[in-house]
C-alpha cells in the first residue's frame, strides 16, 4: 500500500510540474509575442549596450551645418559651390570617406555651374556617399524615395538610404542594412560609409550572419527593409562635431579630420527630427544618428536581434528549467533552481550581447519572478496552514480552535445566528497513558470528517483523545441529531462494530450559544460540563 501511495504521489507531482510548465510557457509566449515587456527590454538594451561601445567614436566626425555656420555663411540651402568647396577641403584633409547627409534632390535652377562643381568635387574624392531619403506619408498614400540630382548621383561612389526605424518610445534603434521601395535595393548610408572606410569598396557584401527576408511579394509603393541591426548609443559626450564654417575657413585643421569618416549634416535650429537619448546631455540630430550607426559598424559590433521564434523557444526553455532541475541533488527546494534560472537568464543575455546578438530577457525574468512570488506566498500559506493543524490527525490544533471559537462567537452574536459546539472524547479501558489515548484519534477524526463537510465547520483536536466540532449556523436540535449519528458511526451497527465498540469508551458534550455567553470560553465551559456530566460508558 505504501508503494502504491508513493507511485500515486509521484504521478501527482509530475502532473503538477507539467501543468505548471505549460502555464509558464504559455505566459512567456504571450508576453513575448504581445510585446508587453518590450519597453522594459528596450530600457535594458540601452543601459547594457550603451556601456560597451566607445572606440568607434574616434573614427567618425560630424561636420555640422550648425547655427554659427549658418550665421556666418547664410541660411540654408547653401550654394552648391560652397558645398563643393567643403568637399574639397575634406578631401585635402585626408578623410577616409565622406557622407553628405543632405537633401540634394533637385538640380540648382539658378546656378547649374555650381552643380557641376559639386559633382566634380565628389568625383575627385571617389569616396562620397549621397543619401536616399524615404517620404513615408500616412496610409493609404504611397511611399516615395527621394534621390539626389542625377548629375550628383552619377558622381557619387554610392547611394545609401538613411531611414532608421523609431521604436514606440521615440528612440531610433533599428537600422535596415538594406531597404527600398518594394525591394530592399539600397544599402544603408552608414553601411556604405563603413565599407568605403574599411575595404575601399562601395558595394558591401551581405552579412552572412543574418539571412535576408524574402520581399518578392512586397508592393512597389511600400518601403521595405531587411537585415535589421540594433543601434546602441554610448553614454557620454558622443561623436565629435566640427562646424562646417570652420572647415571652410581653415580654422579646423587637417589633424582633426585626417583618417576619419566625415559626415556632413544639419544641426542648426531649423533641422527637424532631433531625439533625446538616455545618458546624453544633448539631443541628437538625424546626422548624429547616422554618425552613430557608422561608428557601431566600424567597430564590427553590429547587434543582431534574435529572431522571434528563437526568442520564444529560448524563453520557454529558461522558464521551464527550474521544474526540470527540481529534485536533483542539492535542489530539493524550489529556491535553488529558480535562482539558477534567473542568474542564467541574465548571464545568457549579457553573453549574447557580447557576441553581437540581443535576447530580450524581460518576459522570461517576469515569469520567473512570478514563480518566485508564487512560491513565497505558497510557502507562507503552507506554513501558516501547518501551524494551525494537528500533526497527528490533520485537524485543527488547539490554538487555532481557540481563535476560531472566539471569532465565531462574536460573529454569531452580531448576526443573531445559532452556534453549537460538540465535544467528543474516546478512551480505552483501564488507566490510559497519553500515547495510548491517542490511538483512537485517527478513527475519531475520520468519523468527524465524514459527518462534518460544510466549509464553515471546524474539527479540532484539543488533547490526545478529545475532539471539538464547531458548528456555525447550527441550532440545538440539528446538533443533537448530528451527535446521535456520530455516536452510531463510532459505536457501530450489528455486524459492523465501530472503534468505540472494541473495548473503548465514548462520551459527548454539546452546548449551543446562549445570550449569556459573552465569550467563546463560556460556550466551551458549558460543553465541557455537559461532557463531564455524561455517564462514563466504562464505569462499573
């Protein structure tokens, strides 16, 4: 029988683990797929990824068309001749590559020679990248791509798109290394600059670490991208800015530009699209975002987001891990495997980030924390429940009985409801030691449980052979009938003797709440007197 009970208990534990695992897996899938924990993951990404990138900043410089430059040279747009002069000065300074993050979509109507001069300056440098800008109106209006003027586009080493996807919190974190209308035909502006600066070629190869997404079914009017990487923004001062006017008039020497990737863009007050980046004292203009992307790619530390299916699978494994470890040597309590799982989530997230991949851990951590809280609450409730129970019979102990008695008496008096208390005592023949009197406890507790099944009823063991039954909303007549039925159960029937018929004695005491019972102890005293007054079945 013990072996059978052990097998049943083992099967019950396995069933509980399976149900718990299914629930945890379903919850972590819901959190991951719904994006409920995405804001927490984005904040964690900014803090972790922003702390590990620094050296790329020294390789990039922003040539800013800032407010002082506009004040010195006039409002934007500047003459194409001025831009040609700027490109020549950057070429002479020995820059590795130049990115003109400027909208140059239309030929100059009043100075076509300026266009020619700018095209010649771009061609002489041989490593100038011009932007492809996407105009993305609200649906159902189609998207359009704004290309540089044809003469400038032909002179450039390459074109690259400058679109960076902004997350719901306003942070531009997602960069598609290839994007375009319908088909991702243009490489990213930053990727082309990195390729020119590192390899001397304007046609960067596809990254083998990230397979492109099929776009054959994309509509031509839809802007689509692939090979997405995540951009980290280092905490601190950021990338160095030099004023464009200072480069033109020679105040910025070649030593501050040589060997660096120069990105020309607007940072003056008229420039739109500035964003606030956590950890930085100033807002970032669009040209700063492109410069940051170049710096990250030059470090060869592009952060690739783990595909959603892999995220879900990994999170499910992590939240189910404590259930698999529970019961192994040294892991007989839930706290050890739960702690290991939480630590493993953090270590795995950090290790993957160092390897250039991002696993959002908050869904798994939240489910594990829910498990920890549930375990703490369950342990507390179990400890509290066990502190109220008698270890030998599983009924309430004397301390909990006294508490319930006082509470139920107050409730019955306040509501004007009846309350009865039944005392049952069983003992064997002859002098009884405490241990011998306790032999009748289990059958007596079982008989009481059989008769008292209401949730409000309380069965308590007061001492070795005495039990109490607290019966809310039970009058004297009902309690008397219940006591009679209980007596029959214990004494047995013809051919079926009960525990009290095997040389054992049984007596009962019954009391119902009266108006003069001010406290629970008064009701208990009257029930005890009734018990003592009952005839001893074993008396001669």
